[in-house]
C-alpha cells in the first residue's frame, strides 16, 4: 500500500508497507419490506429538493446551523508534502509502548527491487538491533496526505509498523465517573492472595491464539447458509451470569473448579 524508506541517522532502508490485518465484518444491505435494496438520496431540508452530486460541498459547523465551506483548493493549500520516508526520531524501550496507543498495524518488508543484497542486510540489521536492545523506533510518516505518528518494532523475524494515536486523542480514564470512584477501593490481603493464586492457576507459559476463534462470525455464517437454503434456525440458549456478591467465596469456588478440571 506504500513504498518509501526507513531513515535514521545516515541510514536509509527502502521498504514496502503492507496491511497486517484483515477485517471479517459482514456487510448488510438495507431493504424495504419487500426485500428491495433501498437507494439513498442527498436531500436539502431547507429547499426541500434532492441535491445532485456536483452541487455537494464540504462544510464545517462553527456554531449551531452555521457552516463554513471548505473546498478542494483550500485542502490542497495545506497538504503535507510526502517525502516517502518513515523518519525515525528516536528509539525507546519496548515497554514504553502502551497498547492503547496502537491504531493500526502494518508489515514492513525490504524493497528488493532496489539493490537487493544491501537492503536485505540493512533491514536484517535493524530487526536484530531492535530485538537485542529491546527497543522500538518512534517516527513520523505521511500517508494519504496525513502525517502519522508511528512505532516500528521487531515481530518474529520481520518489522511491523504501528500507527499510533496522538496523546490528545486518548481520553483520560478519570473522565469516566465509575473509574474515578475505583481509586477509593481498597482490597484486603485475603482477596489479594486468592486472586493471585487464581491468576497463577489459569496462567499459560505462552499465548496460543490458535485456540481461539470468532464464535459469533461462525454462527452468523451458519445462519446465512441456513436461511439461504430455507432451513429452520435453531435458537441457542444463553447462560445467565450471576453478579458476584461474595468475592472471597467466588475466588475459592473458582480455585476448586480449576482443581477439579485438572483431574
């Protein structure tokens, strides 16, 4: 989806950027009660008429029902010039990268069309150095006329780039009243020791995501297939989860349940 280079110091590594994730969302169309696809109209409620595509302009609301028009020429004047470079500003410890900052992820591969051997060595060197030092590279890149804050880190034997949220895009947790109230909660030693023991009993040495799958998507696929073939839909029963009233009792029961499951 993008070609350019990683630049730090006097080192320049030509690379290509590729999508690392794929969405699995189902796209539904809106239909009328006779199963006809609905067509959307652009409608002006003041003049009470349909508006053609050529008439439509972009506007920003500066106060209630008051807009300023922003046209293409205005946008062109402030466009950032793309340097086709991921400009590394600094290296920091990998533990500094909080997952809440990550917006999207992309693979970075060496651009072998440009001096294959040199690029492979420089790319491999960056992977090795970041891995050994447990560092990540923080930088900026212009993608689709927008400047992004990014982090580059080693992933397996390759590099992955995360587009990050800027700090002012992260909502402070204490804006949520229920979370602010949590600061007043204190735990006793028994609750804490039982909680740690339960977490220890439920812990695995490695994260194996192959054990997990999207159950809802699978059920949705079955539903669509059944409806397409005119088969009856079997409704699944939902187990009701009771709210925990006695925390210590719930922790002890969980530990006993885990012990029985191991037998």
